[in-house]
C-alpha cells in the first residue's frame, strides 16, 4: 500500500528521521521517502493510511493526506 502525506512542519532531516521511526514502528519494512522542499512524505507499507497518519501525528506533526 502506498500513501502520500503533506507534513507542513517537517523542516529538517531530524523531522524526517522521527517520521521514519514512527512509520517503521508500525512496519519495520516500510519505505519512507521525504521531500523537505514540498513537505511531502510518501510511504510504502502494508499498513492502512489512517494508521500511518496517526503515527506521524502522535510525534507532534500536522499531517494531512496529499
């Protein structure tokens, strides 16, 4: 399953690492691609998009489906 989100407050590589860890806590094999310039995160994982969104939000980020 592939999902893309906009995370407006993702501003640096530390943010990317935090989001990646949150997603990989749901699925260790998840693939996370982040584009800091567009604030987009694309995730490939066998996890429902709403669960991915909740995991990112739980880290304190404002995350919306793209």
